[in-house]
């Protein structure tokens, strides 16, 4: 019988119940053997037919059957739970952001290295079938030099009493750290470039909580590529198509609905351009023959968990979403916040 990695889930409500646990149950190389939650661990275990449940994280990490943990607690608890898991020899898949600031992130990465456990951050969008296909097309040179990327992710997130994402000390910020960070990571995945300079507008326009409900980021990547990321907590879900636009000197790829928590969405591309001479008329009525890009429908939560489990089984540290990547993306996040406060472009 093929060996499977045995997982425990710390913080089994929220995203874990909605997305990750169902995704994990579809994975071929892992098994969820325990869940922990302070509110309804027993009900969650029964719902998913998981054999064990705990109400305290310290009890779950001491379970000798468990090889790895998935942490989906609020961000302000991540460092505490990473430390507990690492010190008990459990490999760690932790939701983003890894911690609420760079100082905590450095400590988390150091603890995992010290205890020789693997660490992977939950940026699952790079596992989406459309995004994997787009990366292949870019690497094949279909777009030529990538010139500009725009990535959009917004939602309607009104004030909710006690919501940790709306409290600066618990989430580290609002729409930028919670959503824009996903897209910083995704843009680097597409381009194989690192973000070099960052400038952002980060404010609150609609809601009356203390974190930002609006963030727009301008990026310059290491090979000169431009990018913008727009993420808002104050745009109704029905009004946002979560668009991704990638432009090169030989064509473009446009998607709708691939960014987010979905499996589907649609993607289209136009290629083989960039050889024509200058058109003095500059007509904008040209025929644009975009064609549908087909991609495999992959549950990104299943795929990210299978990838991490495979790393554990092979004894090979994750090459993506690892501690080094977590440190880099957190630096980008902090520099983005600083840029607005200082009203200047920040170097990463």
C-alpha cells in the first residue's frame, strides 16, 4: 500500500472547512486523521468522517500519528502554532500570510529550519489549471517579452463584529496583505522575476474599520516588467470579474474568474504578433482574434496539498511557497505599506 502523509488541521473552521479539507480529502498521497478547532471540532470531524478531533492545538501536535499540520487559524496566531508544530517535529503547511509582519515571519522560518521541518505557505493560486497553462505559454515564448501584467481581486467585506481581518493587530492589515499578497506571488510565478520596486495607495474609502478596504499597487519587476495589482474589500462581488491581463510584445492573455478560490474561469489569448510595421492611422477598430485557451480543471487546494505531501514523502524541501518565498513576499507587503505612508517608491 502506497504510503500517505498523515495530516492534522489546526483551525478547522473557515477556509479549512470551505475549501482545504474538502480538497485534502481528494488528494491521493495524504490522509486527514485529526482536526482541531476551539468552536466545533467534533462537528467538523463528523462532517468529513475524520477519526480524531481536538479542542487544543497542543494536544493535536503531540499526536504521534500525525506527520504534518495544516494551519488555518487567524494570522495573529500563526507564529504560535508554527512554533508548536515545529517543536513537535511536524511539517507545516500554513495559510497565507505566514505571519502578520516580517519580524514574525523571520522567526517562523528560523524555527522551522532549527527543527528541520518543511514549511510551505498557502499561496494556492499558482496551482490553478489556467495559471499553470499560462506559465507554460509564457515559458514557451508565446508572448515574447512580458511588458505588463494587471491582476485584480476584490470582494464585498462589510464590517463584521469580531472579524480578525478587520483588526490591524490580528490580521496585519486589510485588502493588501489579505488579497494583494496572493497576486504579488502569482505575478512572480508567471514571470520568473522578483519584484524590485513597489508603490501603493492604501486607504479606507467605504467601510468604517481600521484596516484598509482599498489597495492599488504599482510594481516594477527585476527584468523591467510593469505590473499593477488592485484589491478591494469594498467592491461588490457581482461587480468584479477578477480579471488577469498579461501583455507581451508578441501577444496577450486575458482571463476572468481564474483568480480566487475557483477551479474554473475562462482564458483567451492572442499570439504571433509584434512583427508588423508602424501603423500611422493607429486605428482602434482592428480585428482582435483572441482564441480560447483550454486548461485542466484542477482543484488548487488539492494540488497544493498534494505537492507538499509529495515533498515530505521524497524528503525534499518545497521549491515554491517555501520559507524564502514567504520572507520575500512579506517584505514586498511591508514596503507597499511603507510606500503609501512615505509617499515614495520603495526598493525591495
